[in-house]
């Protein structure tokens, strides 16, 4: 997948890292999407991020985008992703 180094992701701890669509592929596959669906979903979000002209996204914005797209692809995967995100929040 193409690099999007001009878009930074602001993490909850205040650090920044380059936007990486491959991370979206990994987490959506872990939630239950097949590899082709995961790549397509990540590509849609990456295209949106590039076209938006934003230089920064928060992890929460990305999470919400992923959840919204997941509901369109696979409801069970969306529920699994939300469950995982909620358990992560409890650990912080």
C-alpha cells in the first residue's frame, strides 16, 4: 500500500506517527474480515484521508472511520472490533 507520510496520526499519549493503512488491514483482519475486504476498507479510508487534505488525524477519528466502514462490510467483524477497542480502553 502507498505511504501517507504527509498525514500524521496523533495517538492518545500525545505521540505522532505516520498514517499507515497496513495497520487498518491488520486490525480489520483480526476482527474477522477476509484479506481482500480488509485491503479494500483500508484503501477507502486511506483515499479519504488523502483527499481530505488533513495533515493530522487522531486515533479516535480513525477508530470511528474503521467502525463505520466495518458495519458496511461485516456486522460481526464490526462488533468484534468495537469489543476489542473497549477492552483496550479499560486497560489504559
